[in-house]
C-alpha cells in the first residue's frame, strides 16, 4: 500500500471521500489536490472535501447519507457522531419498473461439473442431509452424524458430507400463528435444497408440535421420492412444475423416511443411534450412485451477501460481486440478493429496476412488512449498523445500504421471494431475484438455502469466519490488509481495486471463474477446508409459548 495520502470519492457530486491508506492518516496529511486533514482520520472513514456548515447535506454515492450537526471545515473527519441520519424513504409514490436495464449480451459456453437432480435442479455438492423436526433431537443427531462420518461415509466416496439440519424450532411455539409459516417453510425448503440430491431423511422426537407430516406433507416430497426411484431403477417419470403429475396419488405409496426417537421399539440410546445409521446407509447408497456431469452455468443458483461490512464494501468487494452478478445473469444463472434493512434506503433504485410493476410492488410489500415487524419491537432500520461497521467507516444504515445494493449489479430484478419461500415454488428459474431476509448473516444464509441456493458469495471488510455446511461459501475481502492477515480464510482479495492493481472487472471475472471451479468440486473454499460452519437459524417472527 502506498504511503502517499490517498482518498476515494465515489461520485463527482460527493462532498466526502474515504481515506484509503492502511492505518489511516494523521492530522496534517496532505492529499495531491492540496486538501489537508485537520485531524487524524482512520482508514475507510470519511473526510470532508469542502467546508460543511451545520445542517449541510453530506453526500456519498451521490446520495444524502446525513446532515451535519455542527460546522465542519474542509479536511475534517466525518463520522456518525457529527451526522443526523435522514428519515426512511417513504414507500409511497415510488418509481415502478421505470428504468430499462442495460442490454446484457448472453454469455454462452460456460459450464461446470454438477449433480443433476430429477426435478431439474443441480447440486454443487452431494450431501446427505438429516432433517430434524425439533431442537430436542439435536444432541442425538449430532452424536449419530459423528458415527456416520467415521464409520459409514468412507464406504461411499462419491458422497461429500453428512449434515444434521439442526435448529431451535419445532415445539414451545405458536405453530398455528400466521407468521409460523415462515420457519416451517424455511426448514421444508432447506430439506429440498439441490445439494441434497432429493434424499429426505427425518429424525423426530414424537411429541413435538412440528410433526413430520406437517413439515413435509405428501405433496412436498413426492417428487424427491419418485425421482430417487427413477434414478435408481432407470425408470422415467413425468413431473409437473410443482411436485409431480399427481402428488397426492403417489403419496399413498411413498412414505417419508422418519426415525422417531419415542417409538416403542427404541430401548436405550444406542437403539436410536442404530436406527438413524441404518436409515442413513440407504440414503448414502443412493447418493453414492450419483456422478458429476457437465452442466451449463445457467444451473447455478448463487446467493450474495455481506457481513462485517466496512466503508470499502461498496468500493471494492460489492461492486466486483455486482459485476460477477451481471456475468451470471448473462450466463442464464439465478442470483439472489437479500437483507431488507440493507436495501431499504435504496428502495427507489430497486423498484425502478424491477422488470414489471408487479415485481416492484412485491418489493414494496416486503419492505412494508419488515417496517411493521421492526416497529413491533420498538426498533427501526438504524438498529442494523454494528460497532464494527462504524469502526470500519460506515456512519449509518443509509451509507451502508448504498454500498450493499451494488452486489445486485445492473440487471433487471425479475422476481421477489418472501422469507422461507423457494425459487421453484414461485416458478423462478433464472435472473436476478430479491429474496427478502433479515440482514443477520446466519439467518440470511439459512433463508437463501431455503430458496434453493447451491453456491454462496459472502463479502466482508471487518472479517468473519462465516461458512455453511450445506453449501460452499466463497469469501471476498474488501481490503488487502484483511486478505493478508486472514490469508487462509479469504478466497478473493478485492482490496486490490482500492490499491489500483486490479479493476472491478478483473476481480469480477476472477470471482466468476472461481465460482465455476468451486461448483465443480475442483476447488474447495477456505471455509470448506477448515470445516467452518455456522448454525442454521430459522427466522421466526411468530410468538413462542
């Protein structure tokens, strides 16, 4: 990194810029344009490019991110303590599908080696997932998974892993409350994720509110069971766009594979473990028969997310991800961006980019629902920013949101998902999709898994060892200092953009090619290498009893 004082101004109309230099700059440091710092400014933090009298609008990304609470001289440090955050953008009178997306030429010829599923989806990994209906069984499943990995998995070399889909839901909840559908459909749709090959195995306690047949009613798993039979017998089955040509009819013959711990035949703990292992072995044998095959890049379903964000997130990593998003859309893939509070302040930009007024209205619906959800807890979107965000130079959620939405690239937004919904449920097979989720890293990742994500891209400026057992997570560092220090945790260094040694396009293409390598299993992410896996956290806005 150069020792010459450097700043980055995002738009010519901006009256602040961020300090680039590692470690920040001391008072008296002078930039090439003659601007001199009146006080020390940390790396990533804003410096006033001109004098800003009290009440002045402070602009970054050509957006007002706040007004000054006192007079600030040119060269002053501009942070959250001297800014008043603007009110949230009204959800009324927003532009609806008014901005034509740029023409993006098709990107043909890119492929990866994936696992085809009978429902048309493709897995990037071949994993046995054990669904749990209630938290009560988690300890038993964890014990069983350790034994399965040690004793059974080596016999099935084509199976990548065994994971327990453990969570904190299932009982002690108001399961008939309207919002209870969110955690229920989330767990249901995660169980049907493409990386699990259509194999459904459930461990139940027996007395819980979330009974197996409620979690996975016949119509929701008929396709997977029929598909497994077709694959293993060479039979051909016809399916409609939902779950089968007649799911109800098939359900009479197809039984969900459930191990119930309270069943009378279980005598002692080891009896339960033996039952789980016996069930797992059948599923492992079917998964092991699967082979990777060449599939088009259009089969990718990529979730993009940021966590531990800093002021460089919107300068380096997220723009590079946005460029890669456009490449993926051009290749026919599906890309999901999320995090309601981190796009709320850019809602007018997003509704304008919607492919239709109906898609724009769906985004507004999700914003309004979340506004009401936060209000119930006497909170608003300002609760989003963390101490680490502010230490990294983000003064408030408005500034954070402007840097967050650039992950979505420039394509038209063609679909919207409510929390816990899947792409297949909504008939979405490609394009740029807004999947409404909380901004919490692990809840967002959980909901993107439910939507059908088979590959994950995660940007970070402050640093986080975040990972998922169910899906590869590619980590992109916003700063070279972080990439150097966390050299065996970060997969891509976007900090080179700030240094001038790489362009946004360079890093975007690098990420695109890395996605294909990771999806093919030819390369593992650092999170996979170290087996760093965050817990699944279901979003449950319904009451707990």
